[in-house]
């Protein structure tokens, strides 16, 4: 699985949270935007349910920063080239 950029993932999580808060406050017309960010979170995390996407995003952001080392990226590139 490709690992999304942490900044991008945080941005998606913030948008999702903002929209859910607005929805809970009774704001109207948010359905499409919420559906879009939910879909994008699922795609970015390789999941199909928002609950799983949120848990995966949390786990990815909590993991040590060294997990996406250049050596790991090089190995993945070599695999793709083969």
C-alpha cells in the first residue's frame, strides 16, 4: 500500500472533522462535501469504510517517521521496475 503524506492525511482528517461538526450543528448542504472527503479518506488509507479509514489514518500518523525510509522506497521502486 502506498503511504499518504502525513500533511495531506491531516488535512483530510481536519476537513472531515469540520464537516461532521457542522453537520452535528444542523448546517445544511454538506452531504456532497462530506461524501467526497469520506471517499478520499478511504482511498488514501486503502479502506472501504470511514471507521476503518479513521483508524488507519490514526495508526499511520502515530507510526514513527522512519517507516517510509528511502531504502523502503527504493525497494518498492525496484519491485515495480521488475
